[in-house]
């Protein structure tokens, strides 16, 4: 992709990231993501349009509400920046523009679910299922645009394989792996399988490597004990997006 396309997709990601802050805030509590308008979490005053520009408004207002001057948590701007960066990286990395919508959807979904899992230890099916349906449609469009119809079979196999692996772990150690992780693994496996079987293997493999490394660091640092529950969703997200960007190169590390 050329620089203009990458910049445009990245800016779109900032806007989507702003919307994701609403999703992360309201979905776990059963709230609507359609209305009411965004509001200050402290004084509940609706946020003016001029104060709702992604990243820019946060910087200009120095991270504070215009009405009550309360500190606005930096996670909002972090979600915006992260989503924008991932969208730009997708546009820079994928082989065809037909793939951009599908993998930007994946990136946005994983950002939202990772934030929710870290905050609430939950992976809401209200996000996973609609994202899976929309993703399936976009992957069909990508296959039509690239004439890679066999990729759809790989997506089905990859999704089923990833779901099966995590489901097995969930059944053996239900306290260590929730069913939300099972659903998310199926979603991630489908997107990765579309890119290739070994990309799918790489993404799941990386999820466990990253998760294990973080768990060891937390244990050694006294931030967790052997009985602590560490959400696996963010590790699935990291492994999946790393495989999207570097899957073919990393796959060579474990190819037979």
C-alpha cells in the first residue's frame, strides 16, 4: 500500500478507536453503544463535538474534562492510538487492499476485547459473535477480490483447530481458561487460517509463549501467585496480530 492509503487507514483507526472506548465502557455493563452521547465519567456532562476529536482533544484539554476539570483516564487515548497504529500496520502489511477491511475489523475487535478482559476478566459474546459474522463476510469479499477461494477453507479449518485446542485446555483446566477464550480462539484462528495454516499455528503458539513469559514475570515480581487468574484474551490478541504481521517469517522457526 502507498503512504497515503496507510495514513488514511491509520486516521480511520483513530476514529474507530474513539468508538471502541464507548464499547469498552458500556458493553460489560449492558449499556447501549448507540446512545446516549459520550459523557464525562465523573460529572456525566455530554462531551462536546470539539472535545471529541481523537487524541487531539485529549492533548489540547490536557486529559481533563472541560466541565468539571476531572482527570480523564489515559486508557481512552491509549485505545485510540493503539487502534490507529494497528490499522496503519494492517494497511502497510497485507498483500491486497481487499484484505484491509477484514483485518482492521480483527484489530479493532481484539483491542476492545483485550481491554475488557483486562478490566473485567470477561470476553463478551456480544462482541465476539457479531465480529465473527462480519469477519466471515469480509473474508468472503477478500477471497472474491483476490480470487483466493481456497483461503476460505483454510479459515474454517484454522478456526476449528484453534477452537479445539483451547476448548480442550478449558475442559481439562476450566479455571485456567474460560469459555470466552475458546470463542475468541475460534475467531482468531479463522482470520489466521485465511492467511495460511502455518500462520494459524504461529499465532496460537505465540499466544502461549507471550502468556507464559508474562506469567513468569508476574510470579517473579510478586505481582501474582500460582492461584492467580491471568486473562488470556490479551495474549491471544498479541499472538494473533503478530502472526498477521510477521506470520510467514515466524513460521519458518518451527517448520518441519
